[in-house]
């Protein structure tokens, strides 16, 4: 259940954004991705999730190549993805979102009820359109949608950006529990870095389309270290 990326290149059309990215994500661990705006963090997440084609290098998951898989095949292979934006079916109700996310996966229908048990707020909002949810409710729904496919690796692109602390803490608790159960997590972090670094083992410092440094997350919790790292990138 390890993801291994070697010399990965990808981008948009003829524009290359990722230039030879190397990284490893381990099962049961939360890995943070930090870096300045435009560093290519979202592009990397989209590429791992099969939403953008790999143009060079290799990407192996659970021992096999996933470099040429599209988005649905990647999801079926056990890699879930919560995009930064437009991550729910906006014109559908909460319940229909959860049902639609279950459709392609055998036995996933029963998990809708489990999702409601875990997040009563989604049950309360069951008939409300996703587009009318608050930011925290929408992110909760987006993560729930991704988890209905029972991923063994979950990619989160800034899931707590702009959320009230109560939702941030709920999402952190939820993801921590899932990681303890063996799920790997790759978490792009912009806001609340300290909270997320605390529950993560490894951090990738991303810059200019490359994984500039891989370091233990606890090192970044030393006073001033995170600020120095981020400043050094500009
Ligand atoms: N759809 C697109 N078409 C062309 N270029 C794009 C597209 N999306 C992003 N880019 C470019 O790719 C580069 C990396 O963007 P990306 O969103 O991956 O960075 P990021 O590290 O996630 O930034 P942020 O922290 O602001 O979300 C930027 O120069 C951006 O302008």
C-alpha cells in the first residue's frame, strides 16, 4: 500500500509544471505537502489522482504502475481524491451526492448510513443541495464522497482552507482515525499548518514543480522553523 513516484513530469498541454518529482507515501501515515502558491501542489495531486496525464517518469501503487490510469480507474485502484474546488455535485442533494459516489462500488450503498452516523450534520442536510451548504459542511461532504469508495490512499487538497475551527478539528480527528486504521493520506496544507503537522509524520516541501525536501514533520514544529522554510522559498 505504498505509493512510489519517480521522475514524474506532468502539466497542462505543452506546459510542464512538474519536473521530475520523486516521493514515497507510506500506508497508515499522513504526509503533508507544503510550498508557496503556484509551486505545483495541486497539479501533483491531480496527476496522482489520474485527472492529469503523466508525461514522464513512473508512478507505482501497491506494486503496479498506475501512471497511465484515468481518474475513475485510479479511484477503483484505491486512490481517493478531494479536489480543492468543485469537489461535490453542486446541483444534487447531500443524499444524492453520497448515493452517486457509492454507485460504482459494490456494497458502498450501506456506507451512506454509516456516513450519516458519523456526521449527523450531513443527515440533517440530507435533502439540501450541495451548492447551498456552508464551507465546512461542503468539505465534510466532499471527504465523505471520497471515502465511500473506501480508498487505501486519500489525497486531500487543502480541505480545511477557510473553515471554522470546529470543522477543522473534526476533519483532523476523522483523518487521524482513518490513518490509524491503515489508510495513507497526502494532505496539501495551507492554513493551520501546525495542527496538521502535529498529526503527520513526513512533509514534502514543494517548490517550482519539484519536491525540494522531504523531512520529518516534527522538525517543522520547532519554533521559527516553518516560517524560515517558507520564507526561504520566495
Ligand atoms: N488548468 C491550468 N492550465 C494551465 N496552467 C495551470 C492550470 N492550473 C494551474 N496552472 C499553473 O500551474 C502552476 C502550478 O499551479 P498549482 O495550482 O498546481 O500550484 P499550487 O502549489 O497548488 O498553488 P496554490 O497554493 O496557489 O493552490 C501555476 O503556475 C498555475 O498557473
